């Protein structure tokens, strides 16, 4: 396990001072064109001329616990928690691409994950939450993380089942810092879901990412994570992944740590244990390492898939992905 993650609290990322090189910025393509559950058109995307950049998060809550939630803090009884666990099954990616393994998100060899108590551990863990939703006749759970006071990022297959015959999720609820039956910051419903055409039209695993606009500003209570992108290789960058795996006690947050093993144009691969239900979890860069200008705790990918060649994987936050996320944040 990386020493950067031996405790349940991340250290702040130092501002990177190394030059990022002269690689050209990633270009948008048709498959990265935004789509939305209500058919609304996005505003003009943010652009950049540098080969790497970051958007800062917000580390300190400005109000007490559930003050900005749509629904107040709650604790389920044992019977209610059992019913909740029986209802919401961990969402597993559909594996549309033959480049991805045809098995659930996986524990690689021995299980090296550790339990996280997000309220007690504080930021950034309290900015990560359980996402529940319906797709068709099924009820599912994923992981999502706040990227503003009222927007969460997650996997595309958590907001849309994928492909031209797919459906948007309904009854979407976000529980930041969920811990078993306890929701210390309350919960919020989603008013609009977002993804891109590469997922909603083409079911392409390289574009499996999305976001949800919430009917609240709960990020003012929990804080939110930053984001970082670069055209440079991510190999060797220490990372942590925090989410809600379906093979553990329902609604509990677990973390894993390691380094990036494979860096592709649109995918980031790592030998870190995950399970179904962690789709949408942030892949968090640690300790100011790597070719990023991020200062604070920043996501560099969105976890989505199981091991391929021994590495689980996420959708890499490229410049275009970052721009789309920012567009969805800015959209009314």
C-alpha cells in the first residue's frame, strides 16, 4: 500500500512545480459531445491552451452537516437497512468493449481494501457518497463524488444504461458520506443527468462517464473534490480509490491504494481492488505527485471497469472530459 494512504486522511496535494512539457492539448471529438436526460443543450465548453490543468475543490464545510441537504440526516433501523440492501443491487458495467474483461469489477489477488468512516475521517471522504437509482425494472447503487456544491461525477453507466436503446436512470438519490444505515449529511435527488454521445449512443467504454445535478447544495456542507488533467503519462502516480462496493456491508465506504500501472489516451488502469457498486468512484491523485497542477485532493479518473490484464480501470479525466464536467457544473 502506498504510504500516502496509510491513514484514513489524505494529505493536501502540493502545487506541482515541474514543467508539463509541450504536448498538445487533447481535442474534443463527436463522441465526447454532451447529452442530458432532459434534452437541454449545454453551454459553451471551457477551453485551455496548456498541456495540463486543474480545477480546485473546496475542502472546508461552511455550514453544519445536513444544513444544505434536500432531506435531513437519517439513520435506518436494522430492518430498514436490510430492506435497503436487498433493494439496491450494485451496478456492474455492461462491458460493451471487448477491451474490458467480461467479469465484475474485481478484487485482484488478496483483498487490500480498508474501511473508511467518512464523517469522522472528514474531507475528502465526506465528499464521496452512495448513489441509488432505477434503470428499467431494476434498482441499483453506484458511487459518486461532489465536483461542486450541487453536482456529482460518476460513471456513465450509472446515469444511462448505454447505447441507442439504453435508458436514463430515474429516482436518483445521492447520500454523501453514507455509513451503513447512517446518512449524516442527509440526501439529495438529481434534477438532471449528463453523459456524452460516446456512451449514450455508442456504448463505448472509453466514454463511460457522466454527472448529476442535485436538487440541493450539499457540497457547502461536505466540500467537493478538485479535478486534474494532463496529456503526460500517469504511470507511477500514487492514487487512492474510495467508494461503496457491493461485496461489503451495504452503504459502507471502502478505500484502496496503489499507483497507476497503464496510462492510455482515455483510460487509466491500476492494480487496486474494487467491486461492483464502486463504479463512479473518484481515482484521487495523492501528495502532489505526477504531472499535475492540482492543489488539494483531485480526481484524475472516474472508476468504471474490472481488471483487464490485471488492472481495474477508470475513464481518464482528459481536458475534454474536464471541460464537459465544468460545462455541466455551469449549466443552470
